[in-house]
């Protein structure tokens, strides 16, 4: 019985199909109506598929966006001191740190400028990451040199440093981005001096006082046009806090400049620090790292220092009484204006004197490149685990002017 019904049903289907093709061949209206119906049916299924794909994409994006918030973030932010002209380099750096680290964590950014950021700058930078992005202007008072500074004396000192081959000697600073962009204009020395000292004043003392940074304890400083070579699986902020670290470095971290690449007065800055020590012995930490930067127990300075374009640090240290008193003492000597004292030696001397050696940390696992110098993880297991794209043989650690071997010996002697 079922077999007979099946044969009848098959016969009906075949006859229906034959009638369809006959009618489509002899009647134009039937053919057009049928084609239109099939087109609508196909469009309906395509729309449903597209909507389904979009829902899957939205779900994936939602999952990615929610991933950072699933972490218990520390009270921390990235900080960049940049100008509007640094837009492309800023994009490069943020894209790099997002790819290698922050897309999995979602830490916010604070960008500071000496003038308001353009709408294009904010739009193009903000679209890179779902993380919170704040833009601020450094207050004018942080750019002005004290009235007692002798501008003519500062101008002569700059020319003298330039003649003696001091690196960046003809510039009061290397500006926010770390490149020499502010050369002294003989026709406007007052303005040039104010502009030239901006980075020193901001980086050495004022950046952590900015209103955008007041809510935060930790910061990670990043400059334009830097590269991050390795996946960063461990949260550096959490590692620092949970292990009682205060000042963290990577790359060129411990750089001993070539002779004449820093003003000779940096040495005097160390002697000034010795005077400060005599005045404030209570600030000097037990088991400090002074043995790394001085061979004479703080009387002279051997010129090793932590390069400041990469810093992960606790801003409460800079806000504290020891560093505040130290900066005010150095500022009263005028060396930031007359002798081009920079933020890197000042931060290095302060960290090495006021912190214990165990509170300073070198991030071996963070592969990093700035200008022509970079750090690449040397242990193979760290390099492989981070999927690092850098050459271990070209790491600055092996450069003759690196103080990294000295730092390793100093820490091993602990």
C-alpha cells in the first residue's frame, strides 16, 4: 500500500515539474512571476544569513570588549606626553601595546600636550582601543621658568655644551617625545627657554600632579614610535604592587652614555645629591641601590641611569616627601636650566637612593624598541613564550655602553 502511494506521489511531482517548465517556456508572465518569487525567497534567506552573521560578529566583539573588564585591574594608567604632530607615532605605539598587552586588560590612557589636542588627533587615536582615553593640556605655569633664572646665562651654557659635543647640548630639552624639536632661537631666548624646559619640568616634577593623573597610583609611560616585540602575559602593574616594587624598567634601562653624551654637570648633580644626603639622611633607604650608580658611596656619579622613555612606577613615590624635597633642592640650583639636567638621571638617582634595591625591577620579558636601541629577552624560554619578534643578539644588553651587566652583578651581590 505504501509503495503504491509513493509511486503516485512521485508521479504528481514529476507532472508538476513538467507543467512548470512548459508554462515557463510558453508564457512570459508566468516565467517573470516565478523568477520574481524565487528572487524574493533567495533575498529573504540571504538577509537571514547576514543577520545571523552580524549577530555572531556582535557577540564576538562583545566578548572581546568584555574580556578586559573581567580582569581585576589595578589603579593604573598609560601616560603619553605628545604633541599634535606626533599623531602617527602615537597611533603606532598604542597599536603596539594594545596588540601585545592591553587588548586583554583594558587599562586607560592619559595623553598630555602643551596645547589642546585636535579633533582629528582624538578621533584617530580613540578608535584604536575600547579603553578609556583622556586628553589633557599641561598648565601654563608648569612651563614657565622661575623669574630668578638668568636667560642669558642659560643661552651661553647651551652654546658651550653644544661646542663640547654634549648630546642635545644645543637644546634645553628633547621635548615630550624624546626628540630634539625645540632649538634655541637667539631672537626669542625667553620663549625658547620656557619651551625648552617644559619636558624637564613636566617629566621630573609635574606630570604626576596633573589632574588627569590624580585618580591613579601606577603609570606606564610610553612614547611615540616605540615597538613592543613580545606578548606580555603578566600584568606588570599587578606584579609591581603584589611584590612591593616601586620602579620598573625595560630596555636601555640601564644605560651608561658615551663620554660627553651627557652634560658633565650631571656629575655635579650627583655631588649636589651628596649635599642633599647630608641635609636629609632620613630619606636614604637601607639596602638602597646607590652602589649601582656610584662607585664612591654617593660622592660621585658613574653615569649609569635608567632610561626614562619606558617607566612603570608608583606615582606615590614621586608625590612623597623624599622625592619632593629632592626635586626642590635640585631646582633651586638651576641645573635644569643651566646644565640640562634631565628626567632620566634625576629619576635614577632618586630611585637608587630612596628605594631599596628590591623595589626596583627590570622587566626581562618585555621586548621593547625606542629609536635605535632596544631590549630583547635573552632567555630562550621567555623569548619563545612571548612569541617575540626581536633578535636576541641585537639586544642593547650586549652593547658596550650598557650598564645592564653592572646591574646584574649588583643585584647578584645582594
